[in-house]
């Protein structure tokens, strides 16, 4: 028993010899507790909905008001044509488009069935399913309200006889993922997560391994410049990451039958830029960590918030505004949009240019910080 206590004492001393480990072990989990407690929610609200009102009647306006007054949807503009609908869905401006047909009010007045069309972005299958459910309930409540009004009118005017009661029949179509397969939503996100986890962990150990075995000094005294040394360490992991992308895409297309609607060269370009950010983060971690254990801890502390605050599981729009601002510094946020939009929607570079630009800027900044930190470490 005494030997066990001596070993335990030694481990405590060794663990807390570096003051930064105290923050990693105790402070960081508390920060994450607050962060996830406010940001992580399974409620789906603030869904962007655009309306294509082809009737322009009091009844159609009443239906639109009922949808937005429910609290689940926010106004995402209006659509006047099929082209406007396609643009709103492709560019991600709307999660749902509500199409109210011509003669909507006339059909209701005659007691005939009036068909309402809902166009849902199936690329976000979870949000799309919930949105369709919300709208179904809203339509049912709207129809019940109309029936109640009509029954009152019939009772007052005719004593119970009159025209048939109106019926509202919503029809829903899911775009880009018609069958709402969860694999279509998850597999692209898994691709992004695997790239981030593998490359960041591997590169975070690059400099710390050299430091632990005592070869970092030998590298420093060589004519190689710091940025060349870091870039050389990134290159093998870049190749590994691209090979992983290829393997995952093969399985996604062959087993999960993902449509692969977009350009594969564009997807590989996005993966290459994304790898620049994750590898740069790993190198930056390796320059501030003295041991491989520290590097792994820091990597995990960064990866978990990056995954949960990327829109992978929880819509960013549902998070508090302060947390939403933090997500702009998350490279996984932009890469998830690119992967899903290229694979499922077939979007091109012009549509995804903002995401590409953000990834490129983050990659340059992170690599620059890693080089600067490496200068300071070996200086």
C-alpha cells in the first residue's frame, strides 16, 4: 500500500509541475460546462422560411401570419418564381419555402381542398423533419380555425345547412435528400470530423515528440528556416488526410449511396484548405506543449467545442448570440457547409466562395501564429 501511495504522490507532482496543466484539468472543463450548457440544445427554432404567395388574398396572408406567429420560423423574404425558390434553398437563405397557390381563398370559400406546398431543404434532414412537423401542426390548427368560423357562419345564416367545409391539404417535398436518410446528413459531417481529429492529433505531437527525445536542438541549428520545418512536418499529414478523404468518399458513395452531386475537385480543394487550418492548429498546439500528454489534452479541449459548435449536431441559429460570434473562428463550421452543399446540392465555387475565403484566412492566421510561436520557443 505504501508503494502505491508513493507512486500516486509522484504522479501528482509530475502532473502539476507545469502550471498550465492546472488550467487544462480544472479551468477548461468549467468553461466548457458553461459553453455547452448555453449553446447545446435539441430545440429547433429560428428556422428560415420564405413565402411564395400566388394568391395575395386575406386568407393567404392570414396563413402566413399564423406560420410566423408560431415562434418557430423567421421571415426569410419572399419568392416570386421557381428560380427564386431554387436560389433561396441552394444558397441556404431559406430552410423551408411555403408556396400558396392561386385561388387559395376561392377553394376555401367553395369548401374545396386547397393544396399547400412546402419545399424543405433536406440537406439538413433533422431540421427539415422538425420544420415539416411544425408546419403540419400549424396548417391543422389553421384549418380548424376556418372550420370553426364557417360553422358559425352557417349556423347564423342558414340554420345549419350550407356549403361544404373548407379543407387545407399541405403537401411536402424534401429537396436534396428526398427520403430524409440520416446517413446523407451524418456521413459528410463524419468526413469533416475525422479529418480534424486525425490531423490535429498527429501534428500536435510533432514538435513535442522532438522536444521529448532531445532532437529539437539539432533541427534548430540546421539551415532550415522555422516555417520550412513546420511546413515539412505538415506535408506527410496532408497526404494522409487526402487519402482519408478518398477512402471515406468511396465508402459514402458505394455503401451509403450519397449522390455526390457536385464537383469532386472542388471538394478536394476544400479539404486541402481545411487541412491547412487543422494541421496549423496542431502545430500551434505542439509549440505551446512541453510533453505529448499535454498536446493530446489541449487538442481534445479544442476539438470538442469545435465539433459541437460547428452546426454538426445543433443549429448555430439556436445558440446565444455571443456563442454564434465564437463559431466564426471555427474552421469546421465552414467546411461542414462546403462538404454538405457540394455532395448533396452540387453547389459550385461561386456560391461557396465565402466559406472558402474564411477557411483560407483562418489557415494563414493559424500557420503564421505557429511559426511565430516556434520562433519564440526556440529563440
